[in-house]
C-alpha cells in the first residue's frame, strides 16, 4: 500500500475481532513509529502493550467513560502511550526553547501516535486514539515511572468492519497561500 492510500483509508476503528495480535507485528509497528520526527531527535514516546483481558476490563470499568470503555472491553490489545517528561521543547538547563513551553511534548507524541496507527493499518490492523481517561488512575495501575506521563490510549486489533470515510474538507477550505490567496 502506498502512503497516500494508507492515509486516506485509515479510519478510527471501534469494534474488533477477538483475534490476538502477534507480538512480532507490534514490535514492527513500534519500530516503524520510532522513525517519527521529534524535537531535536529526543524520541520521547514510549509504548505499553496491554493484552490481559482482566486488566483491559479494569481500565475500561474504572478509568474510562462509557464510550471508550466499550471499545477497550472488546479490543484484543490496548497501547498506553507515554512520554519522557522534560526533554522535548527544553534546553539542557531546563528552560523552554520556545514560547510553546512543554506543549512540544504532546506534539511529538501526537506525531508518533499517528505514525503508529498508519503502520498498524499496513499490517491490516485498526486503531483508535483515545484521550478521555483517568490519567492518574491508569498511571498508578500500570506503574508508569515518575519521569514519564501518560498521553494517550490506542485500542488496536483486527477490524470487525471498515467504516466509510467521513466527509473531508477540501484543500481549498483548509489552505491559504500568503501573500496571495489563490
């Protein structure tokens, strides 16, 4: 599959087949995601693969809202995406490099999450990135080290079906050329 087709056909998948995912595939996806660009090549993104059904149930029941809980309960795997704090967007002395402060961290994690999802699509897997959850509760449950912060959860599995694409805005609606709006 070429990259444009992959981008245009990737969907947020919320229903999965119960089939387990081979660890070698997850390793390959994370390896591909490691090529995501990052601030000064800091490579701060980390991944925790959760496939134990009782742990998935606990995360769904105790740390997420109903919609995301339903997704997590039936996904064969959940990826907790974390990042190393205090590296991205910072100088060696700990000061911020730009006015964006520590927001570069989430930008880098977002790029890595999308790269992860596109690589998963290449392997026939579906994903959905989730951001509504009890960050402190999941951090404690998974024993995430103090130098890391939980940024996102990605449900992953073989899609039960492929949803139709939602309507997209055209480049004409999204793009402005400066100084002339062509």
